């Protein structure tokens, strides 16, 4: 039996449970393992991430396709990459955030970048995700998943992989749907709208009040070809279709979200003793997103549609060298994003669309970059230095009536990361970095909040931490201080503008091995953001999107090989620091209890039974900063409550 950790440590910690297995955490990132095996509640990756990584909070928008914050940063302040492909959403109101275009059951591993410490990816200003999906294997491997849950949730998924020494192939598909979840008061999504005095004509029409909340289908296919022992061709495609996704506290719902992700890469290894690897990748992704008022009272006779589309394509070349104990990475990166949108009205009786009008002018964002990273160990001291130079051109199409300004941006990003092993169990680490991101087309050109004179935002940050790892426990605490120059911020009733601000905070995570069978997982996060000066005509200096102190505690009991029972509590203090001048409001403290049993019937069959929000609490965790267009009247904006008691079960077959 392993020794029991002193109770004083537990009392000191707000606690965080791991739904997804964590590996050792470095100064700049957290790595999540076995995502597809553990994120079993739904395909919503944001939910799994927010329960697994203290630095991540979820922004609840719907029953699916919710957004994430990393240390209070979202949108273009963080990047999302799937197998090296940078993914963007099309909706300016974040109905289709990048994390919604990949499903949890397709994912093998996620690296969460915390801070400006990724020189390989365009736009990693304050953090990002590097998602690695499942890889094809030799021989034949397969998995079939069935899921059922409250509110008519159903899911079926399957993965098949096989091949030989020359060719390996994988195909994975899934389909899921759900009715509207009920909050702790027993209200569905439509009833939350109907009960809200702000809703007005945004209430759902009677024939749609009990419709499904969403339908989602996805398929992923990969083929790896060993051209020679040292050369490999990698091909992949992922297609997603989401239909009739309800966004109750927005003015519109998503008619559909269709996305495609394509990638082709060629990898050559062991070119020489010093030249270890060269990798060339081309990728392309696109999203088609129409949102409309078809289900609302305002669309009873004529409904409005706003249809937006975006594409992202790029080429990346990476070269790795081993030079006398120095590890060197040198690369070139080029990408082009397009984004455009139109709006039109449809007559309900005839089904005929009226003439369209411009919503977002076709805008091209071209980026070219050179990056390098050098690693070296000096005994117990490890050092990594990275740099990236970006040149970006944002070019909007002019119309016969409107003339838009193009913009050019240049940035030098750099970071230094160090770690020092005090002994075999204790380590300290320090990171210092700077990274920038350019304004996007919505911020520059989408009326009425556009400002075509925006500067790029620069984040200068320092991270400091301590990590303990022994037979009794893992423990890590990490603090950060971020200085944001020309931060892009939306003022209520006005436009996006550049401000200066600061964000600081700390994160804690720990696993305590009480016995050979019992583990306590702990975690907590705290952050605070402040504008250097209040905006013109305002007095509030609090920065939006800064969730308060949150944490949780999980008790895990492993009673059989690969069988585990978990009880966890999630806790949040109230929002006492929020930007009231720009739409945010005070939210109450909350606490919920979740429980789950994953039972291994044998080595091939697994059965999971779980319940979230066991006590059926009513609470909201997402605030109402005005950069989202939500139902509002006067100074009030409609909050969206989280799901109430949710019971789910999964049955997994492996071979």
C-alpha cells in the first residue's frame, strides 16, 4: 500500500477531476491522453476539455458545439490545429467554434498550449490546441460504440483500422442526436427562452418547441503509405455535418454546419546522422454555416438567414536536426484564409428566397512565416528557445458602394522556456514569451462593430511553476502574468478597439495515490483581467471573459483491471469581477456532483454508466460579454442555464 498523503494538503486545494488522462505537464503545455476512450458524455470536445484542464473554461451556447477559453482568452487569441491543419469557424457569433469540427471519439491526444509558446502555428497568441487524431495501425483493429442518455440522446460510432507494412488505412464514423436538455428547474431550451422576459419574438413557434436540439454526423478516413522504410505519405479527410442546432439565447439557430478538413503530408526520416527529419504538409479546411430565424416567432411568415463561409489552406515545411546534442527545428509556414457572408429573407409559404445583401465582404488573410526552435540540456537544466517572424496581409473585396481598407502586419514572436530538476522528484520551470495575432475580418469589416484601423494584439507573458512527481503523488502549481498590448476589445454600443490590459492567475493540479486502488485527483484555477484604463465613457476596468475561482475533486476507485468508479464535485465561486459596462453580469456560485462507473466486462467489452449534476442544480457558468449577440433588452442579457441531472450509458466493443 502506498502511503497516504497528509490531509492538510487536501484541505489547502480546490480540486479538479480528470475525465481524460493527463501525462506529465511541461511549462508551456498540458497533454491529454486517450481522449476518445474517456470523453464519453457526447461528441462535444469543449465539455471534456473544461473538465480535464484547469486552464480551460467552456462557454455554453447550446447542447453541442460549445466554445472554450484558455485563461480567459478565446476567438483568434487562441489557435486550434487538427493533425497540423489550422481550423477556423465561419460564424461571427461563435455558433461553430473550431473545436466543434472534430469529435472527441476521433481524437487520440490533445496538447493544450498555455501561453505564447508555440512558434509553429500562426496565431497562437495566448494559447491553443494541437489535436492528434487516431492513426491507422497494422493488422485489423476495430471499435464500436453505442451511447444513450437523458433527453433522447443517442449515439453510434465505429472505427476500423488495418493494413500491412506498406499501406495502413483507418475509417471512423459516428452519428448522434439529442433532444433539448432540461436545466435544474426542468425547463427545456425553448422553455428557457419562453420564461425569459427578454425573448419577445425570439420565442420558438409552437410546432418547434419540442424539436431536437441537434443532429450531428461525422466521418474520418486516413491512409498511410510507406513509400520506403524512411519515407511515408499521409492522407486524411474529415467531414462533419450538424443540422438544426438550437442556440436558445441567441437570436438565430444554425440551419446547419458543414465542414471538411483535408491533409496530405510527406515525411522523410533519418536522412543523415544530423538531418533527422523533413516533413512537408498541405492542408485545406472549409466551413459552410447558415443561421436563421426559421424556428422563432419572428420567422412565422418570413424568416431571415445569414450565411457565412470560410476556408483555410496552408503549406508547412519542417526540418529537424540533431547537432552535437542540440535539437534544432527550422520551418516555413504559409496560409490563406477567406471569409465572407450574405443575408437574405425567405417567404415561408412559397419557400422562395429574396435578394441577398452583403453581410461580410469577401476577405483574404495571407500569412507567410519563418520559424525556428532550439533545444539543449545542460545536466539538470533544460533550455528551449523559439522564434517566429510573421508577415500578414488582410485584403477585403471592395463593392460598388463600399470601399474597404486593406491592412499589413508584421510580428516577431519569441520565447524562452527552461526547467531545472532539483532532484529526481522535484522540478521548477520558467517561461518568458511574446506572440501576436492580427485582427480578423469580422473585427475589421463586419458592421456595425467593425474598425478597419485595428492594430494587431501582442501578448508578453511570464510563467513560473513547480512540479513534484513521486510514488505517492503528482503535484503541480503554475502562475502566469500576461501583458496585452493593443488588445482587441468590443465596447458596448460602439466598435472594436485596441486597449492595453493585463491578465494574471494560477493553476493547480494534483493526483494523490491514497492506496494502490484509490486515487484523488485535484485541481483549481484562478485568473483576473484588468484594463489599464476604463473605456471612454465607462468606469469598469474589469476585463471580460475572466471566469472566477473554480476547482473540483474526484475520488477514483480501480476495482478491477481497466474498471474504475469515479465520484467528483465541481465548484465555482461567484462572478465578483466582471465587465458590467460591456454586458457581463454577476453570476452566483455553484457546485455539482458527478458520478461514473466504467466496467470492463472483459478485455474487449466495456460498459459505462454515469450521471452528471446528480442533485439537479440550476446554475449558469457562461457570462454575457457583448462580443456575442445574445437576447437582450436594455441592460439585461439572457443567461443560458447548464443541463440539470443527466444520466448516460455507453457500451464499447473492441477487437
